[in-house]
């Protein structure tokens, strides 16, 4: 029972941080995006569709995705990532392995700081298989623009 209580408490704590301290360091970091393929965030696979993306304060590192119908969601911890110049568009970046997509980074227009997700165990395994195969199969990066609100 103790083993399951810690992850549950961690998720509740993260959700509370998103509500109590929403987007303080990255104001306007909420965005809407239409994703045309099924994709994975951490251990959660989400179907193609319309999503709202919320980025917690820079210090929290929390990113939440929620489907437009509020039936599906994913919450994950991220690290800060930087770009040499300020991004002009908000958007999501996915790593594509064949027909599998994994959310990799989230960028907010007007900022040179983005959020980078940790590779899940499933993505690391697929990535390793691609490297071992040493064939023409390449990991592709797919970017999807988002509308800020």
C-alpha cells in the first residue's frame, strides 16, 4: 500500500501546484493545439485531437495536456531547455519512430526557454532498437504549431 501511496501523493501535489501557482513565471503559457496523430506523454498514450496545454511556472517544471472534451489528460515533469533566439511560435515537438510519436518539447512564443520532457522507458527502448538496427530508419522530429490563449 505504501508503494502506491507515494506516486498518488506526488500526482496530487503536482496538480495542486498547477492550481495554486498557475503559470507565474511564464505568463500566457497556456495554448491550444490540434494533434493529428496518437502520441505518448510519459506513460500515457493520448488519441489524436484538440488539446489544451498548460505550462506551470518555470520552477515547477509541470506540463499538463487535456483533451478539449476533458476526457483525457496527461501530467508530466519537465526540464528547462533553451534556444539561441526567442521563438516566434508556440508549439509542441514530437520524436517520431515509425508510427509512434512521443512528446519531446514544448515552446512558448516570445520566450527562449522551453520545456523538455524526460524520455519514457518505452521511448528509450524504441530509440535503442533504432540505434541497434543501424538501418535507414531515422528518428524524426515533428513540430506542431499551437495557438496561445
